[in-house]
């Protein structure tokens, strides 16, 4: 915001800075939501597969056979 003051009016500099701030907040929130959705309940420490219903589909399949 301070870097924009010599070039544009202060009210425009403040509004641009606030818009950038909230734009970044929205972007980070959406990114965090997509990562949380893709990870689900967690990641298996042995094979790295996504945990579904408190079990690892990859490791539990090999343990049952």
C-alpha cells in the first residue's frame, strides 16, 4: 500500500490493498479446503495411501490375504 501512495490517491491504494488481502484469504481458504478434501481422514504412514473409514485400503488388503 505504501508503495502505491506516490502514484495514486490514498483511498485507491487502501482499497487495492484490502482487495488483495481478502483475495489472498479466499484463495488460501479454497486451497486448504481442497487439500483437506483430498487427504480425507489422513494418510497411511506405511504406504502413503489415503485412509478411508479408519483403514488403509492398500495395507489392509495385503494383510487380509
